[in-house]
């Protein structure tokens, strides 16, 4: 098995012996985690927002789920006659602004009559981004305190974002079907897969398809070429370490390309983004956390996904949600002291892959460059 | 197909069936061991190579031909000892129709037609003759007689008139030629040997076919047919010249592919299926590529590098495809297919036995099989037949997934405690257990059910520790090279090696050793040996039967 042959590392003992040692000492887990030439390649197989939810939702959403766009439309125009008049004049029920503005594109022109039902309580998942425990931070079901995930407070009671909702399904489909959001993570300079205080974590976009086995899972150990066609835009490199089998990377600002419905590109700007991934026999799973630029996030989920999709399919209401985002934003204040970014995380699943480099193309890139101009809000 | 043609084929089939067995009743007086003249059904690769050489590689033909019985380890010998049914006859006619319709498709026929017919909607004997004569000569692997040619030209004209299309008429004749026993069977024709009055020899065309199908797995080309017509293949110098030319041709690759695909039982890939829930990475592309990987490795090592045959069992060099890379867990650029690949020195992969193809076909759909793998090594590589299991075997210990035994070794030890089973399992299992680091899909593993796999063992007195050193043990085994010599000789002369030919095989094996176990050298030694063309012909009734059948 080539996965255990670590030619050239010089640090590791004979790979067979190493794999045997690890399989004995760690229940066989490490056998397929072993790096190749000090590298562990991963390809993204699933992505969703880090949302903790109970079966009936009553713990985190005691008042019920968020009022929909239609609920707010009815509340805003309480009589049949008023609604008919509004539709007669402005055609569609998302155009609820005083002058017929579409409230997804102009979420501040009115206040929703029904307030946002944000997540209650302190149980949530994600990452501790600032190393602090504060009144609004969450504690994971496993007891990890200080989790920063205010985006979850905003969207955790919106049915479209919860597990089984439209957004999750769409992301799952797009991650698998579109190479345009093929996220690759490569760990390099890995000497030990359980604890290693100095590794490098690189993020690339891949350009090859992924193959799903009959069990619905991705087939591991396929090869993926790096997509250099966008230059360094989606290439990020950061220092990292492995602690008890969990990869932790240092924060960098990152552009995360995602494709939504209708094959429309979205680029999420995630500040102080960092990975926390537990390596396992097939690949890794965990979080990519950071602070979402609020305006960029809003742009992606409103204008790009479209008002019709949001209002009719996902069912959420724009003014209350936008107000929630602004109110709960917790980082990167602007000159007036208003926060412009909100903590959050993606929950990720990777399978092992081989990341194929093209040295000539790579030499021309500048990995780890600051955010490209025009992408920042 | 006419009723007459069908009758001819059925008679021919009887001759094929009777010929091989009957001829040994008439021992040849010549000093060289000799077998009977054979009549051999053309194989799928030989058919494909014939069509490709005449009409190009883009003509599609069926991937599978009707099955024949494997005889003495080779399907090729089954082809020389088979009876064909009317259904098979019709099938060959359909194959011919398919080829003919592709050849005479409006966009393609211009490449093959040497002339323009006087009328597109009727007959033109002169133009038809210019197509039929050369194509018929290559299909029948001999010049057509005047009567044959006239008959076929007449048939083309008749068909063109009835069908209202000159090219449809020619297509009809092409399909008929490709269903003819003259094409479907590769015949040994004999003639009086002028150097040894009263004895017989293969005629020039038969020698050309025997040479060509052995060295190229293809029919004779124009130069070889001319050499046959001019009697050059009956002289040592002429034969050596043709052999030298043929061995320098890239078509030798086809012969190596044909022989090893047959010898290593590649027909089993056609029905190979794995449980993809257990082995998700083993998709349909893997099956195809696993066979191709083995063939590429073999051709590269034996022909391109002119390597030592024994090193096939230890070589680290192979070729890798995108589908296979996930099974081998090695990187490959997904934009490429089949790139050279070298396993590092500390990899457990070394040699053919550790390739996915060998491991997978000698396994069960959902788990490995040390017994099947051991049997595969014994039968295909060492020419040592393994008896079939008795019908009343108790598999319960082996099959019980909740049993106390974690590894195949533990299960087989229990299985072998039954002395009735042990005798055969001792032949196979120690070899197969040396490959237990590979699961039923050929994927590497260190453990089975949490227990560390012990892949050590002994092969005919030579110990090994792991799959790579098992390959070394096979490499050192004297039966390994003698088996290839035996298979190759039998493959070349279309009959099993007989007891009187043992010294010949040993002599060829010694020459093989002196030549550094180069397989192309062995091929040359075989065709230049007097025994290659030696033929013993019964003088009495069977010869008459043969003439009647023709």
C-alpha cells in the first residue's frame, strides 16, 4: 500500500512497521491515515452550516421556527383587500417595501412585523474562535465551551437551513456534482498523525470529479488535480498542528467558493478562518470556522439564490433575518463601531485523496496572499 | 449461410474433434516428435486482429466469442479440439454481416474499394474480382483457387442484381467469406515432403499461419504469404529470415498479449464481479483496467525491455490508470490514463501476483481466497493441476462470520484439520496465505478482523515472509520457466505437449535459461525447432476423411 510508504521523509521507520505500530496502538485507525511523503490529501465530500438541532427543535427554538416571508406578508397586510391591492400594484409578495422594493435586495426598507425567532440557549457546535467564553457563546453537546457561532443564532430556527432543509440538500448536491467547489485540503510536513506541533495546511480548489460508491460515500484515494485557473484566489496556506489526531490550523482570511442553485458562483469571505478536523480511517471531519463578512453572506444568499427561491422554497423572511445578522454580528467593527462580520462555521466531511500538484503552475501563484481586491465588501 | 456450408462446418467439426485424438494412433516414424495436423477455431483476438489488419481497428466486433473448454490450461487448445453447433455457425455469419456492413458503409468503403463499379446498382464482375481476390487471400490465408474466385464473383454479381446495389452484393460475399470454414477454421494442410519420400510436411501456407498466429496472434501478412508461396518457409534460411522480420514487428505484442491472456485465464475477467458495498472502489472500470495493467506490465517487461521472464514476479514496474489508482492508493493525474508507475522498494507490491488483476480473479466476490490464489499460482504459473474439491465439503467453519477465527489462516488451519481436505489445501493454501495482505479486491491491508495478518510461508522448500518475497519464491521455482515453455509450445502447435515431447521441453527450457529467460528468444527457439512444424499424418482413412471435408 503506497499510502504507508513515506519515501524520503527519513524520519519515519519502515512504513509497514509504522502502520503496524499504529494499528496496534490506536485500534487500526491510523493505518489509512498514514501520510504519503509527509502529506495527507483530503477532498471535500459534504458541507453544511454548523447547526445543532434537536429532533423537534423545541430546545433551541422554544417559540417555534422563524416566521416565513409569507407570514410576514400577511402580518404586514392583514386584510385580504390590502394584500390584493399590494399585489395589484407590486406584483409579488416579496416586493413589500414602501415603494415596492424587493425586501431580499433591500432588507432595511421595512421592519418585519414578526420578529426573528433566534436560537435560544447555549448548546451549539462550531469552533471557539476567540479563546473566550462570553454570554452569547455556545457549549457543545460534548462540553466544549466558548464556541463562537452567532450565525447559528440567526439561521438555526429557519427551516430551510436546518438539517433536511433546502439549503443543506442543495449544498450536498453541489459539493458532489460541481467541481467548481471542489475543496481540497492538503496537510504537509506531517511526521506524526496523532500529535505533530508543526505542519502546513494548504487549501486548494480541485478540478476533477469525485466518485460516489454504492453506499453513498465518496470513494477515497482518488487523485485530484489542483485548479490553478483562478490564480491564488482559492489557494491558502497556513501553519497548523495535530493534537490527539485533530488538525488545527492557524487563522487566515479565506475565500470559500460555493456554488448554489442554477450554478451561480458565491464566494464567502471568511475572516480568521481556521480548520479543526479529526483524522479518521477514511479521511477527516470537523469544522471550518471564522467570521463571515455579513454583507457578502447576505449578497450570496439573497441576490444570488434569488428572491423567489428564498421566499417560496426556503421560506425565510429577509428583513428580520438581515436585522438579526446585523444585531448578532460579533467581529470586525467598522469606523462607527458596528460589527461587520459574524462568527460561524461550516461542518465538513473529507475523504482521503491525492492532491496532484503542477510545479510550474504552482510557482506562478502566491499562496496565502491577502484577500484579492474586489472580493472584500 | 447455405445448407451446404452448414454441412461442411459440421463435418469439419467432427474432423476437429476426432483429429487430435486419432492421430496419436499413427505414430510418426520421423525422429522428431510430431502431432497430428490440426483444425483450429479462430479465437476472438485472432478474429479481431484479422479484421483490424484488413479493415482498420475501428471496425467493431463482439468482445466475447462462444466459449470453449480450457484444455491443458489453454483455451487455445480448446479451440483446436471443439465441435461447433449450428447456432455457433449462425453466430459467425452474423459477425461477418456486422463487419461487412461496417466496411461497406458509404463513408468507409472508399478506403477499401480498388475500383469504381460500372454501375452502382448492379453487378460488375471485374471490379468485384479486384476486391474479392486480395481480401479472400488474406481471409483464407491462401490464394483462392480459380473456381473459388469465380464462384464468389458470381455470388457477388447475383447478390448485387437482386439487392439492386453493387456494394451490398460485395458485402454479402464478404459476410459469406467470413462465415466460411476456410476463414473460421485455421487449417493444417499437408503435402508430401520431397526431402523425405513417404513422409508429409505442412504446406507453405499452413506453416505461414502457424508462424503468424504464434508470433503475432494475427494472420499472415502479404510478405509472409509470398514467402509461403515461394517455398521459402521450407528452407532454414528462408524461415530464419521471415522469423527475424516477424520478431522485429510490433505485432509481437499481440502474441504476448494473446498467450498470457489465455494462460492467466483472463476470460475470468469477463465474469468478474465484486461486492461494491464491501469494495466500493472496485467499479467496472477497475475490472477492465486490472486486466490491461497486467498485460501492459507483461508486454513492457518481456518485449519492450526484453526482461528475464522470472522477474515478472518481482518487478516493481507497472502501469497505473485512474480507476486502479484508488485501489492501489497511489496518486495519478486524473487527466492521464495508464502511465508508467514504479512501486517503491519498501512497497508490498512486487510482481504480477501482487497486481489487482491476479488477486481479484482468484478471490471471492466479497473476500479473499488463499485457496483460489494458491490454485491460480499452481495451475497457471507452475502447470501443476490441483484436484477439484469433493462435493461434500463442510464450509461452515470457514464461512461463519461470527466464528472464533479472525484471519483466513486460522480458518484454513481448522479446515485443513480434516485430512480429506488437507491433502489438496496443503498444495494451495500456503501460497495463497502469502497474499493475504491483499483483500478480495486486491487492496492492501495489515489486519483482518483486527488481527495482524501473517503472510509467511514456504513454497516448494523456499521460505517467504510476505507477498514480495513470495514473488521471489515463484521466481526461483524451476517449474515457473518450464511451465511457460510447455504452455508456449502447446500454444504454438495447437495441441497439448505429449509425453515423448518432454525432452524437447526440457531442452527448450535449458536454451531459455542460457538466453537469460528472454521470452522473444524462447519464441524464436520454438519456431526454429524442427518440432514446431513437425506433423504426423495417418496414411489411411482419416486422410481421406480430411479430403472429403475440404
